[in-house]
C-alpha cells in the first residue's frame, strides 16, 4: 500500500490534511508544542503514524533537543509506517506544506473536535455491538455510552473532567512555555514592578483590584488594558462607572503622555488645549482607535447580560484574552435576595466566566470605609466590602494605595511653620507615588510594587 492509499485526505471525523499541516508546523517551529499538548497532544491524531511523529516531536521539545525532519527521520529509523507513507520525503513534504504558526492553535482545536466525534462514534458502535451480543447487562452498556456522551458535551477543556495524565500534560506545557517565554495566553500587566511579583494574568484566574476612591484603581486597570492590547491581546472592559467615550478620553490622554505631548483628560473635556496638544491628539487617535479593546456599557450591569456579551466577544475575536470589570459591586444578579447574596453570586459568576472562556478576569472592588479610620490606611484583605466570597474566589488580590491623597487631607495651618515645612517635605516625597500591594497570590508570593503615577493623564509606570 503506497502513500496515496495509506494516507489520503478523508472526510468524516478526521482530517489527514489537517494533521499533516499541524505536524508540519511543529516540525518547523517546536515552540508551538505546548499549545498542542494542552489541546490533547497525540490524541488529536487519527493516523497512527501521525500520533507517533507527534510523540517524538513532543519528547524532543520537552528535552530541549532539535526538532526537524532530519532528527525525526532518525528517530523513526526502520518504521514500516513511514516507509509505506513515502519514507523521509513524507516528513519533508509535511514541513514544506506546514500551517502558518498563527493558525496552529486553531487547527489543534479543530482536530480536538474531530477526536471527540471519533470517540462518540466509537462508543455508539461499541454499544450497538454489545447489544447484539446480548450477554452484557443494559446498565453496563448505558454507563459506557453515557461517559462518552458526557465527555463530548463539554466544549472547552475547562468544563470537562480531567485525568491526572491530562493535568500533567497541561502543567508540562505551561512549564515549557514559561521557560521559552512563549505563552501566548499569558497577559502581562506591563508595569515592570508588578510583573516582577506576579508574572502575569493566567487564563481561568480571577484577580481583584481593590482600593478606596481616588487611589488610582481605574488608572491601573486601564493601563493594564492598554498594555495588553498593545501586546496584541483582545480586551473587553465592562465600565459601569464611565461611558466608553470617557474611557477613550483617558486612553487618548495616556497616549499623549507616552509620546511627549501630555494632555490631561480634564483639559480634553473643557477644551483648554494648545494647538500642539490638539495636533498630538489627532496624530495618536488612529493608533489608539485601532487597539483591540471592546467597551461594555451600563447596559451590561446585570451579570447574566455581561456573561452573554463576553461570550459573543470571545466567539468574534479568537485573540480575546482579558476581561476587566469596573467595578464588581456595581454589577447586579437576578439571583440572591440580600446584597451579600448578590455579590456572592457575582463573584461566582466572574470566576465562572474566567474558567469557561479560559481567560483572566480582573474585577475592580470598592473597599470599606473602615480603611480611612485607621492610622495605617494601606488596605488589607478584610477591607473587601460586602462579601468574603470575592476574596475566596480570587486567585490574586491587589490593592492600590496613594499616600499623597491622605497627606493632602492632613495639611496643617501655615502659621505653624515647622510643622508646615515638615508636611511639605512629606508631600514632596509622596508626590506621584502609587503602591500596588499584592495581598494574595494563590500560586506565588505577596509583596508591594512601588510605582509612579500621573492620574491626570491616566499614566502608571514603575518607580
């Protein structure tokens, strides 16, 4: 049997051409291996030779060895399957007809869908055979079929029961991507001092960003969104306090500061701008407007409506990677009578969105007034207002604190010259300082990122 009959494009529950294209991509770029490992690995491949080739590629990639048609040919020395497929030339053809790297993950997901259909078809066939035999209990047949039907119902990896083997495969994929620095799903804050403490926002995780009013929560959140979008990630912002136009003004103001012609967003509203500032805004407007950010307005304040809208965004944009909610306590839920129960439902729903869509979710949270009554006004976990469920569901909890804000409220009388001079020195030392405290990180350390900010232009950077 030659290559034409042994490995031919087929319709149905497998795609030989798709398998060839994906293997070709892996032969040309083994940094794609972790994404394929996460999606199913060798189980994606219907043809035994393709599964064997994938296993060899994965093993080499995990060891850090060279992956190429030449090295895989050596590993397959003496393989009858390879000889029947056309010998080493078959590997070369796959590499030359490989899928572009940008589409490898999509092909892997397509092959995973076909693999689920194959498993379901095999289970149905097995059930029919068992029924014809007549000596197998109906309950046993039903249970076997039910297992495959339930597995096929889950449309995302996050939804389905996971074996230890699959969990280890995913953990290895994450470790390799972290080592190679190639995790395309990882969303970094873009604030180096914070990235040093939290390596990034991982899919499926819920992060809370808390703080009292005027502490810079919205500025930090928008900075995260803009940095993520500039890195090529799709971002959705559910802004329940500000209109999309107001958020866009802040984004334009931030861009103007980045390019050396800072325009405070308050001045944009009042029109108090120089001709150079207006020209700078016009020049930056197109770049900001092209960022892959989608705003969800107050119409999505109901958590069920928010969930539906976010799923629509995810279907429309394969590169959608981050949801920001500003802020959690403004959301409403049709479930729960008391406010405590509602916020609990909201917290569970936000974590559910993160898990089911496999994206990180950042939810801003208002804090209790008790913070302002303490001598040390740095927030702590117990300051999360209305529901302990928020802290419980969150994988990370961050707090914003600006000492300048509280010092300004303690201005002494100018007549007391010594005290006033000391206050001026303290104010100068605190000016523009922003602390982002990491109070909880389920998979890492806590600490404080010491940053600088210019809230008038929505700018946050490392100290």
